[in-house]
């Protein structure tokens, strides 16, 4: 058993014997996107973290050093790009929760953004990494929207069982590590079926 | 006459009487994108500046302060999003040059990225603000690619005359300030015309 630091600086045990031990969900997705780009399958990237820069020094010719900056609340989602001519937009979240995914993990305006992308004819979704199960689910925006609406007056999370029913289990492998485009292929077919000829 | 600082900290005179005096090209485009988003016309955003964070302090509960970070070379373009179901991707550049746009203003991998987006079925282009003329041109990626190929053995810039011939003049107004989607409408029509039925 090895201890890996998580984002908040505390430690959690990584399960040995699983394909993704020690690797952050973000790294797993970035690696998959690199695979897609280099194999000419898609062009999807993670957006940089939005930062408010306050102070920049120029100590040498070599370049600028940012000396004071703050994290900003992201106005959109983390990932977007293009696949088979479709605009792809998604957010990726992981949870150590065993029984549900708390909706507080995702900003309201990010959900609104995903809904908006769908309205403009894009394919948008949420990727959820259930660490306790070592399973990744792709949840289409229309279901996310339903769970979000429900949260206003009821349950504020998506149960693991609901996710199994409403989401798509994403196969994990070596290359690509998180082959979410296999699921997106189904969504592309749906998008074409709904297309007005 | 008013002096406005430009990005590099030096000063240049702003021309009074022009609609965009004092406003950076980036701000003009951001304002236009805000207009498109809030009027439900498109969903296009500027990506955050990519930064390598080295040191973060947590002085209080209020949040983190980035104390050391560096600018990274962007791996993609500055703007992307969706319009009329199409993936939109572009880079925006301004020049104070009077007779030409130097291709050194845009990174090689950004040109490659624009070409790649086009291959995947997206609409990609370069927006050039010719400050001396107070004119904005939209240059489709296929022309940008041609000028880029030429630059390997010949002229390393796009002349103003070439831009007038190969590019599309973008109308400037109040809202949206830079109505580049009017030109993209033409590209959408072309994309449909080239579509394999």
C-alpha cells in the first residue's frame, strides 16, 4: 500500500492492483486526450485553470515571473474540443464517496453551460470517477439536468444505483486509458437521429 | 489624445474618433462573445492563459494565493466554442504594422491546431486587427495555411493587400463590437455545401 497525496494535501490509500492507482483522474483524461490527438481521432483539450494575475515581475530577460495571483471560479467546463465534426464539452469530477455523487461537486453555472452547449447542437456530458468502485461513468447532460432540477426540492446527489441506470460505464484500458469516445460514439448516433432533415 | 498603456508597458497614442479607441482587441472580442452568449447566439469563450504554478500559499481560510508561477506557451488557440452546431476555433492577433501581418506573430503549433480543427470538421480561422487601418479581417485557415507554406521559402508575412483579397472584412459596431459571426455564417454555408450527403 502506498500513500498518495490528493489535491487538498491530505492522504488517502491507493488500491494496489488497479490500473489507475496513484494517477489523478485529470491525468488519466489528459493522457486519453493526448492519445486521441496524436492518433488523429479527436481534438479535445483541457482548458488552463483560470487565474487572476495581480503582480508580475521581470527579473531578467528570460521572462516574467507571476508573484501574486488568485484562482478564479471557472465560468465554463474543463474540457472541450471536436470529434467527428461535433463540438464536445464536458466536466470531469471524482468522488471518494461510496454510495453517491454529491451535486455540490459541480458548480451551477457549469451545469448551465453544459445545457447551453447541448442547445447549440453540441455533445456535452459529465464524467464521474467513482474511486471507491474504480469505475468511471459518463452521464449525458439531459440526465444531469434532471438530477439538478430534483436537487432543488429533493435529494442533492446522484446515487450510485441511479448512475448505473442512467449513465454509461466507461471502459478503462491502457491506451487510451479512459476511452470515453467509445460512449460518445453512441451520442453521435443519437445526435444524427435527432437531426432535422 | 490620450495615452493608453499597451501590453508591454510602453505607451502608444490612441486615435480619437474611432470606435475602438483604447480598448484592446482581446476586450473587443470578449465583449462580442459576451453579447453572443447572453443573446443565445453562440457559446464561444476565451480560454484562460496557460500558467505553470510553482508555489501556492494558504495565508488564511479565505483561499490560496499563488506566489510563483510562469507563463506557458499555449498549446492551442485562444478562443473556441460552438455556433449553429459547428465547432468554432480561432486565434486573434493585432498588429501595428501598416503594410503587412508578420507570421511570426502566431505560433507554428497554433497554425497546425487550426488546420487540425478544420480536418475534424470544425470552422477555424484567424482574426487580424490592423490597428493602423482600424480594420479587422477574418482569414480562413486554408489561406493561412497557404501563407504559412509560402513563408518557408518566401515572404514571411501577409501583405495588407493580400489580406484584403483573401480575408473577409469584419464589420465593427456597438453590439456586438466585432461581429465576426456574420462572416462565420458564410463559412457555415460553405461547410454545408462541402458536406458529403
